[in-house]
């Protein structure tokens, strides 16, 4: 079953290192938690949201791939499957956020709430919040495991009907995926400032998550692309497709972030505009400028070039830049909710992504090495190859 | 003065193949031989031919980029001129230079100018409008839309020599070699199918 014996030593080495980072990070987090509970929970939420975004982005790409089955999808299918298969473990890692809910989410304390927030307590209350988390993680894990289980079955049997089965399953899954991730982004992030709302919030976070996952996949293709079995099938066209997608999602991210801002800015209503005022009429505006330049202008200008999109070396460097910018973006989304006007930096906000990242990558490589790196018996896989004559 | 170079007395030499791999190999060989001014005609698009023919990166994308940048600057500063300089209006106490409001139009004009630049630039760089092309003077050329593959080396190529080029094409083992004239002629001297 396992076709990547040659890669096993590399995978195991990487896994060891990830575990080390994870253990050191968790120790640092524990120390930080003893020093300042508030900083611990805020940083933990931040770190968790980054890696959860990557996980959900993987799941989104996986569902999308089964729906549209482009040739690029086969190259990254096993990466996104492995990423999505970490979902049950991510549910466990969500527990500290539930413990810290009282410190993170103002709506959990029923005193001194604004009138508008009191009206929202029918949705924003702890029991219903917990029920929703069970539904989200249950549904996501089900989709991830069902799709990857069938794909693994097909690896052995080569049964063509499984492809059709997965495709039919993916249509409704995509609808529920978008709905659940939108609601989850409201629960986890938007309700940090419960008096504020934006209907574009959810789609912005979905695009951010998929962008994270795409950049992550491109970095993996850079790592594994010159080794068997990927080296046998990887062509410039695959890389070009991935580069185009990275560019499309970079533009989409900017489009959504700007549209949201433009609508709120031109309305300029006091109940809508405080979210942006907190982030743009304060010291946090530094982040806004960094994001416009680093998250949109620079990668967009670079990705206009056909040459950069067709070579994995420069493309993977851009992808690393995008991953860094994803961290900056999340920082700007999360932290101003706790620190309205002043820039805030605590060393725990480095330790938390590192700790969760170490654990996540350890889990991820564990999933990745347990299966062939390419879905070799997928009938569309060969069509995708034949397309190049 | 390239404008007054004498037109070669024929357009070029054309070789006919019956399989995509053959024309791909032939184009590759011709590129290695040093020919630049050549073109291939196939019944379906073959992306690899672009590389095999050694077609260099088109300057069109640079032109489109310039058009796009011009459209962006024009779009932005036209709105600035209207709202701030030419006809300043106080709308709800908002600043005259309300630039976020102009971004959508700026974006649209960037796309519009790029698209115009791409279409018009493509037409001119392709030498269009052009009612007729000499390759159609070859009677068998209509098979390029059915099942045959043609490679045409043009006489304007510096390496082109009627005899040597013909010898070279023969070494590629095509099904036919045909002289492409500037005007349609039934002259049997030129239609010398092998």
C-alpha cells in the first residue's frame, strides 16, 4: 500500500522536529498561562485560528477538487486530505478556547452588555455555542474522513464508481461547508466584538483559509516535487495552475476585504464603523498598510508574471510570503478586539502558533506518510495526464 | 532600411506531416538548425509547438501592462480632477479627496484599458487586418483543418536558401514539400509534389 518508502526517513525526521517545536511551544504556553491568563487565551485563540484556517482551507480545496477535478487537484489531493484528516484532533485542541470563553468573549458575561448585544443572546449563549461546535466538527470530520476513505479504497480497487460517488457527495458538502465555516467564523472571531456585524465576514475568512491552504500546498510541492512519486508526473502546467489559483485567491481576498471596508466607510454609521475605526484610526493602522502592500500589492504584482507562476522555486517563495501575511492578517483581525487603540505584542503570540503548528505538522505528516502520495487509481488522474498529449 | 528590403520571390517552403509527434520533432529540428521565421499549422491547438518553434515571449504582455497602468492612473486622477478641482461638492461633510470611493472605477478602467490594449495590440502584432495569407495558395493546405500538420519556413528568414532549405526539409521525411507562392498559381513547376 505504501509507495513512498524512500520518503519515510525524511518524513520521520520532519515529524520529530515538528514534535520538538510543539513540545517546547506547549511548555512555553504553559509558563505563559501561569503568568497571564488573558494573554494566554488570546494568543492561543490566535494561534489556533491560523492552523484551523489551514485545516479548513484543506477541506475546502478537497471538496472543490472532487467537484471540478482539475489536473492540479490530483497533485495536491493527498496533502489536503491529510490536512483535513487532522480535524478531529483540532476539535480536541479547541478545548482550551472553551475553557477561556469567559475571558475571550464578552457576551458570556451577562452584565453590563450593550442593548444590541443583549438582543443577540438567543444565539450567543454558551450552551448553543457548544452545540454548534459539536455540529461543525462532526460535519467537517465526517466529510474529510468519508472522502479520504473512498479515495483510499479506490487506490486499491480502482473502482470508477467511487469517483462519481465522491462527486455527488461533494456538491451538498460544499454548500454546508460554506455555511458552517461562515457560522464558525462568526462564533470564533466576529463575536469577539459582539456589538458589531458584517455580512461579508464569513466569506472573507473562507477565502483567507483557502489562500493559506493553497500557499501551504505550493510549499509542499516545492519540497516533494523533485522526489518520487511526484517528480514522475509533475509538469510546468500543474505549477502554473497552482500559481494562477494563488493569484486568484490573493485578488479575491483583497476584493472582499476592500468591499467590506468601502461599504462600511461610505455608510459611516456608528453601529457599523467601530470595527474599522479600531483597526484603522489607531496604532493598528500600521497593520492595515502592511496588509495592503504585503498581502495584496506585492504578491499580486509578482504573480502577474507568467515566468514566476511557472517555476516552483520563485512561486514557493511567494507562497511563504503569503503564509506570513496570513499570520499578520489574523493578528490584525483578532488582537484589536482586546486592545482597542494601542499596538499590543506579547511573546505568547509567537509561542502559540509555533506550539499548535508543531503539533499540527506532526499530525499532518503522520497522515501524509500513511498513504500513497498520489491517487494513482483515480480515473480522472489519468485523464488529467493525457490532457497534455 | 528594412522597409525597402526586396520581397523574396516566394513566400516560403512548406512541409506536410501526418502526425502531431512528427511536426513537433520537425519544428524542434528546424529550431536547432537556426530557423526563426517559421510557423506551424495543426488541426487542433498544440501548446508544445510554441516552445518547439522557438517563438519568443511576446512583447504584447508588456504593452498590456502599460495600458493597464495608464488606465489605472487615468481612472484615479480623472476622478480626483472632477471631485477635487473641477467641481468640488460638499456631500455630507465628507472630504473632497474621498479616494476609497474611487477605487472601483479605477479598477474597472485598469481592466478596460488592459483589455483594449490586449485585443487591439494582438490584432496589430498579428499583422491583421489581412484579407488573404500566402499559405492558402497551397492547395493541400485545407487539410490543416482536418488531419494534416504543416510546417512553413518563410523566405524572409536569414538562413533561408531555396535549395538548402528544401534539402533540410527533405531530411525531415515529410509527406510533401510545397513551394508557397505570394499569389495563387497552378504552375506545375511549383506544384512539384514528390
